[in-house]
């Protein structure tokens, strides 16, 4: 009976393994892309400090790279923001209603 189960489930297990490998490859590629963007940001800072780039050029390039980095982080976190968003609850205070003696 177990042999029949193994034979019938082999295609499903094979597909599952393929999807796991694809997922792992995508995660690895995203990590490499984030590292490349971080390295490019370091290069931009060096270019700015050495005078090879103006502030305006730096700001434009930095904004583009930071936006890409934020998009990558958002994708890897599943759309959840990593910042702590606290919910603020405002309650209306009612006057104390005490029984008069």
C-alpha cells in the first residue's frame, strides 16, 4: 500500500521541490540585489565626498536607489511594514456621575 502511495505522490513531491527551489533562488536574487544597491549607495557617497558629483545629482541618484531598496524590503517582508505603528485610541471622557447624598 505504501508503495502505491509513493508512486502516486511522486509527481506532487517533485513539483513541491521545484517550487521550493524557485522560491529559494528568488530570495537569493533579492538579497544580492539589495547588497548591490547598498554598494552603489556607498559609491555615491564616495563620489559626493570627492567632488565627482554635485548635491543635486547625488540627491536624485540616492532617492532612486533608496526607493528600490524600500521596494525590495517591502517585498521580502510580505507587505508588512517593519516600523512600529502604534494604534492611538482616544476616548471621550464622561463626567463622573455620582449619586447625590
